C-alpha cells in the first residue's frame, strides 16, 4: 500500500487532534533521513512524532518508541533546534490530497521577535524529503539536497523558492464534484481503476480498486466504455469517499491473511476475498507502526530462513 493522500489526510487529522498548540521540546535525527520530535502538548502531556524521508519507506506517525540519536547531531538537526526549539505548532495542513504534511510553527528569534516557519514533510517515494521553510516560502534547508543535476523539475536547495511539484494532468479529488469525476473518467481509455488513480491526486491503486468495487464496477473495464449509469454510480461513490475524508471519518485497518499483514488503509477495504480479514485499530499512527514493524519482522524471519537453507 502506498502512503497515499487518504492516509496522509488521516495522519493530519490525528496530528491536529493531538499536537495543535503543543511546543517542540526535543528534536533528534536518529538516522540520515529521519527526525524524531518530542512535543509538549497543550494538555500537559508529551507526544513523539516520527518523520522519515527514507526513499523506500517514507513515514509520518505518532509513536511511543524512542530511538538512540548520534552523540553529535547532524547539521540539519542543529539548524532545526536553533529555530524551532520551544516553537509552538499553530497549524497542521495538507495541500489538497497531496502526500504532503505541513507543520506551521511560531517561535521567537534571537531578538525576541515572533517568527513563523513551516516544516514540510513530503511522502513521495524516492522523492521524499523534509524541508524547512521561511515565512516567505523560501527553503532554509532540507534533510536531502536536490540539485538541478538530479532533478530538472525542482531544485531543493537553501534559498530557492518552495513549490509543490505538480502531477501532470491530475486533478484534486477533494475539490472535484460529481460532474468533474464523470467527465474526467469518461474521457479515459484506461481501465476504470487505473483511470481513477492516474487522473486524480492522492488516490492509490488499492483505493481505486475499492471505489470500483463499491460502485459495482469491474476495475479492468475501460472507463470510457462504462455506461452513463455506471459512470454516475462510480462518480457518486468517489464524491461520498471524499466527503468521508473531508469530515475525518476514517477507519484505520490492517488486512491480514492468516497472521500476516498484507495491506493497510485509512478507509475500510471490502473488495478482498474472504480469506483476508480486516482488523480495525484506534488510530492511523498505531496502524502504521504495527503494520510496518510486523512486515519488517516477517521479512527478517524469511531472510534468516533463506540464509539457513543456503547453509544447509
């Protein structure tokens, strides 16, 4: 399961519920592409926020775990400590259904003046990054530097203007109504499932398949060949799903086959065969942490078994 825009929306809601008005107490960088923020919450409690821009496993979630930080903090971590230590989180946002979380933070500078900064966490596979922005939307620094030699689309370097990379031709499903969904899908020759996730931002193939199932549509049938009634049904299904996302009506769950976790989602998954069982969890953070820790354990066990077979 990709960490899609719907999952990001669920994370943003959870972070808002827990971290708004909280103050950043500690900032650590346990690994090259990771941050661990300890936040004193408005109700007097404490939360840890794990951020990872690791290319193969970008993640954002609240965690009860701690990780050992290096004795000497990397430069990016030191910069964040200088600016954001004791900073107050004023808002947490997601642009549209993009895979981006923005932490908006107020802090006092050396002169005692109130300043505003943004920490943008981009969950985009190999393009994932954690970017520190000024109030003028300029890049102060980032956990990964991306030069023009690496990307001709967008440089991520200190002093550059920050902008969100645009997915060519994709529309924002949160601002799309039934007519937009219907018109867009009817013009696509791709299979209906693929037409959904290639036409609209933030929707993964898994969720596109689910939406087709809920609309009683075969996801492999070309969208352009659907009847008017089928297009209407599919479009209304998408509208209702986006209403759920806007209203924060999430149901974090993991899909298991026997004891093995095979998929997770922020919305219910109903399209899988009966041998797959969905277990719902209290929060998206606990769902993500459990899913990925379980997958890592299973991977290590399988690797160890393979190594033993080679030895034998």
